[in-house]
C-alpha cells in the first residue's frame, strides 16, 4: 500500500517537531505504560533495515557548500587571463550543483519511503494484523515512533480501564433493571391500589388495581397531573395536603368513599428521597395505598345491628320473666289460677329466651365453621314424617289441616339428621304461625332424578309475604312488619334454615309467595347416587 503526501516537507518537519514536543510533555503514566520492545536477534541498534535507502543531511549539504565556495572563489579571483582555469571552475561548480541536487533527491526519496513505511506499519498495527517495533522504523523516525508507542500503550491502558468500568456499569444496570422488574411485579400483584406521585402531583407509578378502581390507563397517565385522570376530589386533596404539610408525620391514614366503596387511604413519602435531592421539603414523592374496607365496614354495621337486635330480643322475654316474678314475689297473685297463668307466661318467656340463645349459637357456629356435623345416609320421608308428627298438635290447636305427600324411603340424602329435622320444623312452624285458623299446610317431597336432587316444599294458605320484603326474609332478625301481630318470633328461624341447607349441606332454599294466598318454601338437597 502506497501513501502519498502533497504537503511540503517543511510542514511535515514542523508537525513532527510539534508531535515530539507534545509527547514529551505527556503524563508520566504514558511512559510507564510503554510496552517493552523485544530484541530482534539479527538487529543492530545503529543499523537500518536492509530495504531502506540510507541518506543523511550532510550528503546534500557538502556538495552544495563546495559549489558555493567555488562560485565565491570565481567571483573573488576572476580568471580572465587564464580561460581554461575559469572554465574548469565553472565546470566544477556545475558538477557540484548536480551532485548536490542528486543527493537532495536521494535524501527526499529516502525520507518519503521511510514515512510511507511508517504509515503502512501504523495501518497494519491498527488493524491488528502485525506489530511494528522501534528498530523496524527509519533511524530518523525512531524517536517519533517510540513516542507514539508510549502514547498508544497509555491509550490502551486507559481503554482497558474504561472497558472494565463499562462492564461494571453494565452489570450494575442489569442488576438495577432486574430489581426494577421484581419490584414492578410485586407492586402489580398487590390487590390494593398503589399510586406514586411526584412533587408536582404527577403520576410516576401505578398498579393494575389502581387502574381498575380509579378507571384510568396507567401508561397514558404517566407523568400527567393527577387531576387529569382521577375524578375524586377528596383523593387529590388528601395527597396534596400531605405533600404540602412537608411529611411532618411519617404516615397518614384517612377513609375515603369512592362510588359505593369505602377505602382506607394510607399516605407516606418515598423513603430516603429527601436525602438524595436538594428539592424543597414539600417536593417529595408521595405513595398512596387504597385498601377496600367496604366488607369490613359492612360487617361492622351488621355486627352493630346484630347486637342491637339481640339486645332487643333478649330484653322482651327477660322483661316478662322479671315482671311476673316480681308480681309473684309481691303476692299480687292471690288465687291459684292467677299464679298458674303467671307461671305459664314465665315458662313461655324462658322457652323463647332459650330458643333465641340456641338459634344464635347455632348460627354463630355454622358461620364460624365450628359446628359439629354428623352426616350419614338419611331417608328424607322419615325425617319429614317425624317433624310433621311433632308439629301436628300445634296445627290441630289452630284447626289447620296438615297434610303430606311422602315418597319411598329409598330416596336418601347424605345429611345430619337432627339439623335437617330442625330445618323442616322451623318451616312447618312458621307456616302454622302465619296461617289463619281453618287454613291448610302441606309438605310435599319431590325427587328430581335428572339432576340428582330432592326438594322438600312447605306450602301454606297464610297471609303471604309482600314482594318488597321477600329479598330480606332470610336476614337475621328480620320480620315483616305487617305480620308481627300474628305470631311471636325472633327473626332467626329462616336465617338458621338457610345456613343449614346451603352452608352445611350444599343445597338451596327458595321462596315464592303472594299476599293473601300463602307462601311456599322449598329446600333442595343433593341425593345419594
């Protein structure tokens, strides 16, 4: 490969001198990084490679100096009287000038070839195909080549350090990306809504739960003000107030109502952020966590209502027992008939109180999953017949016709006999209570072999249930206001039946009713295959 240069040699010399001066003033670390050059077995320090044209500045300067002296001598001592001497001097001067020109040309050619050789070696060294040592360069370029070698060694050392640093930074970045992905996966898996806003109320992080609750796209809302995609003003104000307060408290908890849901909002600042930035105290990031506590609040409300209902239901029989007991103690019952009446009222109130307590305990055990269940194959007809025999005196007392449509005992269910009996008793008892005298109550058993179930239907010709009250008939302590005067009750019987059928035995209970015509309660239970 041949490299040509169009610049004058004076400019090249100047640049070489500047390069040498710059390399000489370079830091000592470059000199320390200079690689050791191997010794060639055939190399002598003062010899050029055999393919070099060896020239020196004196080769061209000496003929030129002699030619100048000849010209000067000819001018000082003219040889007019001796023409031959004058011609000889002129010839000598011409020969010297020609020799000087030839020497100069040879020197120029040698320097050009040496420079071209250096350029070729530099290109080969840069491409990694070969390595040129100092002794391979022309003598005139060896200092420059040595300086370039030191500079190259320093650059290689620095490049090695940079590559090592780049590798370390790459590992750190990979680790940071992995930690970021893990943190993102953890946040996305949290069922509570998580929002992170910066010091200007702009969204910087959200999880899918926040998208679902607040109704926005977290990717589109990124780095946008909270007010643009969150309509709830109370949430915006709570975050803004916490940030503007400077985080005087590490956490703040408030309750918010968004739509028909109640949420516990927990606000906190990003840990350690104020130590890493010089931003004002109110410009830190805020983490908002929304937890749905609707069910807890509903449970607390039901608990309060339950306690209030229990207190009310307990107070009524207890008041009767206390009042009639005091009258007996005070001797207000002067005759035996009055005392017997008082005794009967006290006994009835005590029984009612006992039933109320038993029902509450049974419901509580079923809901807590601690009720003892002894399931065994049970003939449905036998359970219904026992319940009807127990309730028949109560029906005869009100002149109510109690009929049944039983089926063969081969139809069996896997159930707790006592609990199924209790459920049937409650339904039949309610039917008798809310059916006027002379009415009818019918218990019918219907097998459904197509879906392997059996239903126990209790129908009456009673007062019926209003349509608006039917969805609440199985709630605790609920009683239809229009029917309260017909019979006493605690409002727990139907709730207990629902738990026995659905929670304990995996069945289903349904209700159909029409005011003035009667009601039908149906229990559907799975048959034994």
